[in-house]
């Protein structure tokens, strides 16, 4: 009889505690498919880069899930095609409005888009 067997018998207080003595083995199934940052109580601040209009879809999907604040780099598309940039921004803005979120420019090359739980602070300009 090993030391852990002796300790298990001393710690055992009731029949419900059988797993402590080593007589019964219990297993707990873990969900390894879900990443730790995907849990319901976490908020993700995620960077995106829009090089083409098709790059808007992942941004919209993340915003619709409701747990992501998107930091969107628009510099490449701005330098490449201003018409596509306006189209992409309008698409993001429509989705943000639909989910009651918020969107704002951050510098000249970034947008910040949030779901409904967050609002963006805007500085009031003084004359």
C-alpha cells in the first residue's frame, strides 16, 4: 500500500468521495475545439486590413458575432482605389448601424468599429 492510498483513505469522508481514494476514476470531457478567446464573456479587439473590397466580409462577420471590436487598416485600399474604399466603408457602416454599433475614423488610415455594447468617445472641438 502506497502513501497515496493511505492518504486517500484518510481523506475519504463519504461514499461520494470515492474518487479521492483511487478506487474509482472519473473523467471530465473538455471542449478543445473552442479557443479561449471565443468564450462568451470575453471581448476581442481584433486588427483587420482591407486591401480589397472582399476583405470586408471577415470584418462584418466578426462584428455580427457581437464580441469583437474591429481596428481596420484602410491605408492600402485608400492608396489603391478610393471608390472601392468608399464602398467598403459604406458596407461596414450599414452593418454597424444594423447591429446598433459605432464606427469612427482613427487617424487617417484606421477605422474603429464596435458592436452595440461599446461606444466610441469623440472629442468635441473647441473653436
